[in-house]
C-alpha cells in the first residue's frame, strides 16, 4: 500500500485508524476492558461478551482480566522461565544461555560464538539472528534491540504478565535442524492441564511466508486455520512428540490455558516458551465454528 492509499485509508477507515494508533500507544490510557472490547470488535468482527464468553478468543480476554497469578510473570520471562521449566522437566531440555545484559552496550560480541541469537526477555519480536558475526549489522541490530527494550509489550494486547517483566537481552546458540534447514516450532495447546491439539509454525522464510498448521493428538491435520494459512506440505510428526505431550501436561498443570512450545533439533528436544494468550486472543478462525469449539474445551475458573 503506497503512502497516498495509506493516508486515505487512515482518514476513511475508522478500524484501520484505531489499529494504527493502537500500535503507536495512543490508547495506552484506556482501561483494559474498554480496550479489549474495541480490539476484538476490530480484529475479530464480533462483540466481546465477558459475561458469558463462549469462543476461545473471548475466554482468553476473560482470563487476561480475571486470572492474574503472579507466577505468570516468571513464566513469560524468556530468561527466568528457563529455571522454572528446568526444575520440572530437566536442565537437558533447556537451550543454554550465552549471556544476559540490561543494554545492548553491555554485550561483548568478542565473547560470543560466530553464530548466535539475541532475544529480549519481555516481548515478542525483539529478536536478532546472527549466522556470521562478520556479516552482522551492529547498527541495525542495536536499533532493533534498543527499541524493543523500551517497548512495554503489555499495552498492545493487554497481556498483563508482560507488564512487569524486566526488559533484558539474552544470547542463545543459533540452532538449526540439519534435515529441514529451519527451526520448526511445535506448539501444544493445553486446556485445563490437557493437551487437546498442537500446531506448527514453518516456512517462515519462504516466498509465501509463515504457515501455521493444526494437528490433533494423532498428528492428523485439523480442518481449520487461525489467521495464517496451513502448510501444503505439513511437517512430519516429531520424533519426540510423546515426550512433548508428557512435558506439556506437567507444565500446564493447574492452569486454565497455556501453550507450551518446543523445538526438535537434530533429534533432540528443547523447550521453547510458555504463552497464555496466543495471538493476543485476536486471531480469527476459518471456519468460525472452531473458535466456539476450541472455546468449549476451556473451562474458566470460578
């Protein structure tokens, strides 16, 4: 969309105008409930019912407002969660941390390996992948990381656990599966401590872009999509899928809903992250009936 079309769309389309201004933080002073109702209306096309939530997306919004356990702050912190998860499933399933810093200026790149990944601990998207230190654009990397450090991820989706996560930078080894030559995410959806389905994120760097494919527990592709298209060449069932199911069940215990992410790299299993509100709870289902079906799997606390 060129600049003129963007300006016209901004003037004529109130929903587009809201989205643009929300990304700029112009509604940060809105109460959470008011903001979530408006965002759901714009993103999902239906009114948010918090008195009798029925869809999966509605129930995620309800949980944002009414299920605020302090331990969730640790569980979404990309650095602190490692010890939390290691205590439950074992240190061998945790990707090593090469360093942790409060600012980009503190990083001693001479002490890092030739390949590594930088991540911000408090958000989604504060990521720099380095496959060769000689080719790393330090100015561009610093700009991206520093911008992320100053961003409070809570405000856009009102995912309250992120509000008080300490912004830091961690470095991890760059990891790639030798067979598929990419890092496929295996994301297990846990409802009241039970894995009901999973999805993969694949083909991120393909010409067509990211593919999100849902599977049942027998690894059969499920008949719906959520915001992103399914892959025409779905990833094969991971070798460690049964262990993923076991670990996800342990990690999701006593929680109404949590998504537990893993990687399988050259046959070895690694923990990824814990997410309580995938897609901020703003991603549409096609067909819509699956928003309701998945919602029926989630029993809200009383």
